[in-house]
C-alpha cells in the first residue's frame, strides 16, 4: 500500500466552480460607453461633463472622435487653476 494520497480526477471535475459576476453589475446602462465615467454622477451632472468635454475639444480644435476624455479635461482644468492661483501672488 502506498501512503501517498493520489489526486482523484473524478472528484475535481465534480466540484462546483464559483460564479463569476461582472464588476459593477448594479450600474447597468443601455449605452455604457456614454456614462463610463459617471458611476457616481446624476444624469444632469453627466450631461454637464459631456458638454464641458465637447466645449474643450472645440477650443483645442480636436475632432469629435479625438482622444480627449474626462481625465484630460481634469488635467487641463488643474493646470489652469494652478496658473490662476500662482498668478495672484506675483509681485510687479
């Protein structure tokens, strides 16, 4: 007799596998691409963000399908806010 325990392939096949649930399954939308960044925003806030992105794209002369998104908008606004804050402390 062998003292080693052999793996039982039949037993491994019969084990139930865990059910994989998609992330954020409670945040379903008919058009998920439209609200991909607005999981915590209301519909009116999402529209405001989309209008701000569209206006900034127009200012920069980017195409409608350009790679400008909410992250780029936030970085642009941070840059402009920093410039405004520091410009008020300049001594002439």
